[in-house]
């Protein structure tokens, strides 16, 4: 949900580059998982576009440098709560993509943020070719996470 950037000042603060749509994700008391470090708790935050954050127990510039470049995450349960019924990107990865007729197109290997619309990257087994599908209702007709599939109508078929 974010990447720790450069230290800001000498009191342990860092710039955080958000990778989340949840507006209030960076707030005092939030518990975040930091790759290679463990849980961090936000002690203070200021700014919006690139928040300047201080974590509990991190009080020096050296402390800030130690977490620079690391990815910040939330637990899957917290992400689900914030998604309010929407699918998480992680839910879509690995799903079989198929047409409404049941023809296999491949597997969702990646989700890309492309402006306002997410794009599903589908790769056929044994191929390097990728099919890029915008995650919009006219293309993505059904998501069946339990069944391990997503039903899609590629745009060239819609024309």
C-alpha cells in the first residue's frame, strides 16, 4: 500500500509513496507490515499526496534510513475490510480467464494500474504473449474466486 521513501529531517520521519486508494490509510495508530522489518505503528503523519510519517520507536535519521525503499502492507483481513465487498488484486491473480463460452484465454498473471482503470494481464500457458483486459463491466462479466475463474469478453470481440 506504500513504499518508504527518503528520510525527512533528523527525527525519524520518512516520506511514504502511497500505492493505495484508501484515503485514510496513513493515520496515527495505523499498524502496517514493513517488508523485512515487521509491524510498524504510525506515531504521526502530515501531508497528503506524499505523507511524511514517523513510526513508533523510530526517532533518528539512521532509523529512517534503515526502512528506506521497503514496501508497506496491511493484513489481508484489513485490506478486505477496506475494500467493502470489492475484489482485491491478490484475489484475481492466478484465476483462469475464459470466455462466456468456456474457451480458455490463460491465467491472470498481473494487475496493472493504468489511470482510472485497472488492467488484467492474462498469459496463456506456455506462451510469452499477453492479453491485456481493462477491468470494466463490459469486459469482465463474472469473477468466481471460489471456482478459480474469471469470465471475460475481450474488447475485440465486442466490436
